[in-house]
C-alpha cells in the first residue's frame, strides 16, 4: 500500500458510471478512498450514496476529508467548492480526474495541502497525465511554505504570501536555522537561490527556530520544528487551567513558541492526572511517562530531597524533560507556579531535543527501479517513489531516477559498499516518522536491498512499521529482453561476488548449474578487485558445455551507454566485462538467430504441446 497518510481520509465524488470506474481503479490499487455517488449509481456497489443536491452533501462533508478527488468537469467542481473555501492553510487538497482516466488536475491546495504531490502520485498509479499550474512546479523549486511539512514543522508568524512571492520571482531567501534537522535542504534543487545565515536577519528571511519571531523582524516568516519537551510535575488535583497558565508563562518568559512543543512528560504516577491529560488532549500533544527508577539517575541542576522522599526520584519535571528529549539540552530549569485562590501547584522544565518530533507513523517502501531507464519503471514503483518523503540508495541509482524527484523530496545517498548503513538509516528514518523509499536497481528482492532491510527489521524485532515491497525489472529480465528469448527454459542466476558468500560456495553452485544445463545469468561478474572469479567460471562451464555455446555480455541495459556483445563460451573474454555487465551463458539447446538468442522450450519438437504447457 502506498504511504498516503498525509492525505487521509480522502473523499471522492462521481456522478457517472465512467467516473465511478476511474475512482474504483484508485481503490483497486490499495488506496483508501470514500467514494460518494448518487443512489442510482450506488446500487450493488461498495460505495456511499448521497441524498438530495450534491452541493448540500458536499457542504456537510467538506471538512471531514483532507483531500477530495472529483470525477467531474473542472467547471462543475469550481462551482461546487467555491462557497466552501476559507483559506489555503485550511482548505483540503482537490484533484479533478477526467472520466476517461487520461488527465488529472491539481485544482486546489497544491502547496499547503499537498495537492500537487497527490496529483503526481495518482497520475503514476493510474497512468494518467498530471496537470499542475503552480509556479513551484513549473520552475522546479521547493516551495517555502512546504519546507517543513514532512518533518512535522509548524508554520508560525509572518507574511508568508510575501516570502512565497519573493521565491516565485527567483529572489534568494535568507534562512536562519537554530534547531531541527537540516535534512530538508536535500530537497532543494541545486540552482535554487538560498543563503544560510548565522546571525539573526531582520527582514525578508525564513526563521527555522524554537523561538517566537522577534518584534524587530520587519518582514519574514517562522517555521517551528517540534523540539521542545515539557517536563511537568504537579500536585494531585491541579486544574488544567493552572497547568496551561504555567505553560504559557514559562514559554513567554523564555520567548519560546508554543508551536515548537513536541509533547509533555512526567512520572508515570501522573499518567491519570486529569488536568495534565486534559491539557495534552487539548493540544494533541503526545505524553511520555517515566518510572521513578528511570528518572532518578538523570543529572539535573535542581534536585530536591523533598521530591525524592515523596516520589522516589529527586527530579520529576527536569528529568522527565531530559528523558523525553532523548538526552537533549535542558534550556529552562524547573519553574514552580501557584495561583492565589486556587489549589494545586505546577512545576515545569523544558528540554530541547536534537531531532524534532514528527507526529505521524513512518513507513518503508522497498523499490526496484529496473535497469535504469525510467520507462522501465512499473507504475507501482513510480507511485511509491513519488509518495516518499525521502529516497535512500546508492548514489548512481538515485541519479538515474533524479528526473522523477519532486521538489522537496529529500535524499540520503551512499556509496556502493554501504548497503548495511543504507538499510539501517532507512529504518531509523521510518521509525522517526518519514515515508522512506529504499531504492535498488533491477528488482529489490534479487540481490537488492529488500532482504537486508527485512533482516534488520527481524533482528531488531520491529513489527509496528508498515513495509511494502515494489518489484522491478531485474537485470536478467532486461538483458533477456534485449537478447530475444534466452530464458524460455529453466535458468538460474548466480552472483560472483564473494564479499558476502565464500568463493567455494559460489564455485559449487557454478558446477551444479553447468552440469544441470541451466541457462545461467552471472551477476556481479567482475570488478577492479575481483577478476579471477569470472575466469574460473568460464573454465567450469567449459567442462560441461561446448565451446560453441552462445554467451552474451549485456552492459547497462536500457541506459544510453548500453552495449551488447554476442560471442561463444570458447571465445568469451572475461576482461571485456565490468560490474555494470550481466553475463548470460546459454544451455545446450540455446542458439543464435541473427542478433537474437533463443532457448527452445520444445514446442516445435512436440506437436502435442498445449497452452497449458506454457510458463510465465
């Protein structure tokens, strides 16, 4: 299933059977969608029906969905939704799908609601053509009002329209960042004008900060990463009003923004404290509860013997804030609040985490991108790539799919021997809350990253992370297509890389494949530091097969530098092969016809063969 949580729940409306059929295609690929149709269309279908005028129905349900898909004419959609629009920061994304499934238009909420991104994902899923008219899409820049969306940042004060206009005009933006991840910068295009500054700017700048925007800033905007953890202790029965007042006072004194709050933390004995729970619920803040045994070892500036005697730990607020921030810096020591005429007391401390809190569950998409040409990508793989917040993979493979990257999609590129690092980073990012695409060339489950990622998940017993595998065209399939039909009979693939598999084991497999007369595809045949293995493989096959056995070297299939060499086992030169090549050795019946290789299945020699004898 595609990671589309930022758009859920999604509603959809169709008024004709053709439009309903297109919406049903979206559901059929696993995208949750609440489809509304008229009673006439809804008979015997798994959809919801509306009664009365469509406009009235839409007015009733408009705010219940974060995105809408209409299988209607654009003009009709405009007339239906125009009375419902409030502000771009609040309106849902709206996409319009043509009834023949050929076009899909990002009509509303392209930036703030993610409509452009949703349009791209759905177009790839359906094989439709996306129509986007925003400046960020046409100019290819990462829109300033979406920089922190994937990382859970919250938009603060400032003239966002003016800053967005400045960006659309190609003017450089000054950026002053005091907290949060710098990962968002990998979503910028290389030519996007940006100036990172180390001193607070006073005008025409973007602040990424835990602080409120200073009054001295005449023009600018603020993004607030959620890095602040409130450690709170309170007397039993303290009201939510007093707790909220204490929070407001503490933030104001430290000039910290409420939008930068990640959540609150306390001792587990306070997990049922009514006022504390009411405050957390009112702000939709997560709560983290710690035992006295967890809190006691934390070094804090103001421990209390009285608290230790009563709670079993010398600190609640400060220690809880530090633990919740995962060892972050305590920036506000504990403050104690009471209010005349009201019972109860509140103790508050604030710690700042190194990494911001992302208030959603992440996911892993393990994607095979095929041989390298974008037209060889499956629709599922293309959709999953577009839906990802960040792409993780080998540098070359990320470069091959670079034309598909959307403004704002982050990247984490690694070297060719850093597979484990890639896999572990991908898991960490997904656990953090990002939708992560792990990219492999070919098929991710054939010598790709899928196995390693799943192994690490199993090793760590991580069971609550959504994982989806999207297959791709493997190198053996791509090479076979370029060669004709060499895999019409039984075949096998063997990697000659002994970095993870001992050479004696590989040698035994080569001997078994050669003796069993399998058509054999050799992956990772030769590298700068590994040259003898292919020479040995040739010798092994010559023990069992004729020197006239057809052999093909397919280098960089479906890429601009593609090169194919047809030869025989006897004449085959291992020195002509590199790591970008696949070597295919035919079996005893494989033959060459012009520039094609054919391995007969046996139909011509067996007139009784039927359709049921066919394979894949």
